């Protein structure tokens, strides 16, 4: 598949997809770091409104744009030249030029991952409407996975727009037919809802969050219900391997919930790119 579409792509398409991925990855870092804080502040405001209490003092504006990025340690503002994806991290040797505090490796990792996934997406799907929409799908999944990994939250602000967008893009049948997309969205939510309540009945524990249901609903909307078994199998497989590795390597308490969102997101992305091949692997007779 890569060869056919790749032949029609200009030689400039993949490098441009990579550079574009680096820039979007840099923005996704901001989303991953700030969206949870913005949500927390919203909840606090709502709680004060419901309880009719006064918040403790006015706070400075905080969104994806303001305040400007600073070193969390010494508050030194990050200059434009220090904000170049990956290169700045290498040039600064991973340390703040003001105080020498280590900069998290997650920043260049998210930038590199976004660039890589953008290149593969355009390489496989081509530089057309489907390819560009797939980049949006990829970017939202990276942000959702990053936030879930860090905070075990999957914000509605990401999963629900992804769900609606998935239904909309499939009106003209971009990735699947509209009927499969609608059934996929409903079935994606329902299957995890059933597993969640079944698991709770059996063990008295809650194995995942409601954000996971909405994320799988979004994946069903984009890829159709036919992709759901593959996504669930892949996500559980990778999740189990990583979970067992964490317990063995780090002695992680097995009762601490491991976020499922990153595995769902990874499986959903793989299903977008290699869905037909994966489906054929599981169901050689076809569905
Ligand atoms: Zn600093």
C-alpha cells in the first residue's frame, strides 16, 4: 500500500509531513501539560458557584496561550529560539539555561512521535482529504493518550469532539460507511460499559474510567464497528504486556489503576493505518 500511494506523492510530501508533525507535536505538549490544569480550574469555579462560596482571590489567565511557557523551577520565560522542536532540547542538552533543571524527555518524545506518525499516516493514506483528516485523528489521540498517561483523565473536551468529527467525516464514507460509523460509536461505548459493569459485579473493583468508553465510541465512529474487535484485542494485549512489565520491573502495586486510554489510542491509530490487514489476520473469512 505504501509503494502505490507513495509513488504518487511528491518527494517533498513526507519531509513536510514530518516538519508539520514536529510543530503540531510541540503544540500537543502544551495541550498535554495545560488542559488538565484548565479543567481543574473549571471544576473549582463550578464548585464555588454551586456552593456559593468565594474563590480565594483572582487568578491570572491560564489557557493554551497564556501565560507564556516558563521553566517550572526558576520561572525563566522560554524564548522562541529555545522552543524549536527537538533541536532546542538537544542544543540545551535537556537543561533549563537559567537554573540547569532537567527538561522532561517527554517533550522531545511527543514531538518525535507526532512527526513519525504524521509521516506514516501521509505515506499510507496520501496527501488528500482522508490523509489530512487522519492527521487530526492522530493529533487528538496523542493528546488524549498523553493526558491519560499523566493524569488518568481522558477529557470529554477531546473524546467528544473526536466522536462527532468521526461521524461527520464518514457522511461521505471517508473511512467507513455512515451506518458502520454510527453503529461503531454506539457499540464502542456499550461494549466497554458492559465490561466495566461486569468486572465490577465480579470483583467489586472499577477497572477503567468512563473516558475509555467515550474514546472507544470515537474510534468506532471513525473506523466503523468492524474495527472494534481488533482495537480491543490489540489494546488489551499491549496493555497486559506493559502492565505486567511495570509490575515486574518497578514492583508497581497491581491495584493502582493503569490507564487504558493510551492503549486504546495506539490500537485505534494502528487500526486506521493497517485496519484491513489486521482484520484479515483475525478473520480470514471476512466479516
Ligand atoms: Zn529554570
